[in-house]
C-alpha cells in the first residue's frame, strides 16, 4: 500500500507542477510589469499614465507636463483641437490614446491624439522592458517618441 500511495503522490505532484508551468506561461512574470504604469517622454516634456481600459485595450492620459503653464501663467489647454467646444480642455488630464488593440507580443495599435497640432494619427505602441516607443503616422510620415517607465 505504501508503494501505491507514493506513486499516486508523485503523479499528483507532477500534475500540479505541470499545471503551474502551463499557468505560468500565460501570466506575466513579476519582472515584466507590462504596459500599465507611468511613463515619461525622453525629453521630459510630458508624462502619461497607461492603463487597460476595456479588456486588453490600452489608454493613455497626460498626467504631467514639464511646463504646465502658458505664457499668461494659466494651465495649458487643448487650443489646437479642431472642435471649438473642446479647445478649453486642460492638457493635464487629457486622454490622448484610447482603445489601443493588441497587435502581437508587447505591441498595440490604434489612434493617438496630438494636442500640439490637434491631429489624430494611426499609432503603434511597442514595449521593451522599461522602455516604450509610441509611433504616430500620417500617411507615409511617421514620428517615434520614446518613453521611460517612472517608478
């Protein structure tokens, strides 16, 4: 009976180990925090918070500016927005990306809004550890911005 109990225990232990390996392959590791978090543009000009906003889709909101006030000493607003009713929105708090869809490992695609010119552009976000690249394109013309994770 002792041999049978030991054999059953080994089978159960192997099944638990196998289940843990399979489950572990679909769960992000602790060393890979994923795209959620606070990110600062390499130049330091803007800081955004990236979060999941509906399943596997990502959103990004401006949470800080290096120079948050305009020349008159007032908070910067979305004055280039093509919709006149939105031109008084403050830049800090502005959602600039919404619904970026997964497009492969550590890649999301969708659209971003650029408050500097009031344009909305096709975009791709790529994540590599604590670096994030956000590319916006208008036709064949693209611009990449690199962000670094902020603790």
